């Protein structure tokens, strides 16, 4: 089956319904054996240094994976830099299909976008709903894993992040991914409880550094809420696929996202919030709204290139956790 790349979470049901394999390019990039080399490769090709590393990673990932000849790029609801990414990929001969989440969450506009995607890939509503049923069966298992993160003491923040972030494409094989979740859940009762007094929320895009969760746990704290990652798992028991992607908060405004965040912070009894912002991303501006609206201690972290936490960030995390204690 042909692979179709995605620049972020889109209605992957449509891709599966068309008999194709969705591939979240972000996950391929960040799990590469040397993701920094992909950033540098894009810079050699002409991408500026003062640009988000994710966009550069997506460009090089697509160029290196010759079996991905088509990508679905989100033109509204993710990142404006995606527009130029689309143009450089088109120049390289990649077939680019645009998809837009309407800013005001308009039902009819969103339905039209899904139908345009269906027409581009060649599928029907009937097949899309069959694919949704298939995906929802796996998502429900990940929802249970998320519940056990904040109501149990055996799922670590990194594990919660990893399984939920993979829900964007279900790793191209819903059944196989579902078996992996089953296996993980079956092993939980035998695990030692996580002894961490401080409960944290992580909000913002998934981190480009891969050791944040481990470092926090080494310091006696744990993440019990991953905002955007949880949204990737579509945590809404809803049959209407258009409404499902209207409820999905990530592509819409910060005020709508904060409604979801506030509910979850209270439910999960969180002590403090880590707000992650990617370097050179417009979402950094939203930090001032987050600080005004959330009545919790907040630490804002900025990440640039894919690497480990630097000494300054570690010191800031240490000071934040000491304050929370």
C-alpha cells in the first residue's frame, strides 16, 4: 500500500478509507537516529537558520523517504511556515494536498475540507466511517492508558506522551498498534508504583527534546497530563467525524484550547504547569494569554533543535520543582 505523509494530525480516517497508509512525518523526524542531521540538511538546501526546526525536519524527512510521494499539509490550524514547506516540496516533485481547519470551528467548512480530502484520495463516507470504527477501537485503549496515568501510579509521563502522540497515524497499522497498547496495559499491574509527589501538566506542542520527562521524574515529579498529545487520541466518544474534528482543540484558538486545559488540570489535581513553546513559533506569543488565564504556577520552556535539555533549562526546572514542593 502507498504511504501518504502528514505534517500534523488530520482526519487520518480518510487516508485509511482510501486504502493508503498515513505517516506522521513529525514522528519519523524526531525518532530518526540523528534528527539534528535532518535539520542541517534542510539548512544546506536553503532553509534559514532562524526557522522552526520541526519544519526543517519535515522537509528532509520527506526528501529522504522516497516511498512518500504525496503529503497532506495543514494550511490553517497548525503553522504558517507549512505554506513555504509545501512550495519547496512541490518544487522537488512531491504531490501536496492542502487541508485547512477553519479558524472559527465552522461545521460546514470543516465538512467541506474533509470531503475535498476524500475526493483527492478517492474514497466515500461509508468507507471513512468504517475506518473511524477501526481507529476508535484502538483510541479507546489509549484513553484507558491516559486515565491510568493520572488515576494510577504506574504509567510514566514519557509513556503517556509516546502512545498518545502515535495516535496521529496509529503507526500506519491500527491493529498492530492496538496490540502494542494491549501488551503495555497487561504489564502495568506488575510494575512498581511511581513515587512522585509533584503532579505536573505539560501543555503546548510535543517537545523536541527527548529527556524532559525522565529528568522531571528523576527530580521527584511526574507529568500526568499531556495536552496536545491527548488531543491526538481524539478523547471524545462521538460518532460524527466532522464534530470529532471540531472538538479536537489543537488547530483552533488558544481560548478554546484553554477550556479543555482548565477542565483537565482540575480533574487531574495538578500542582504546576510546564508550557512548552518551540523557538521561532508564533505560539510563543500565546504564553501571555496562558499566564493570565490559568491560575497555576507556570514554567515556560523553549526548545530549538532536537537534543537533550541544556544546563540552563535543567536549572530552571529544578527551581520550579523546588518552589512547587
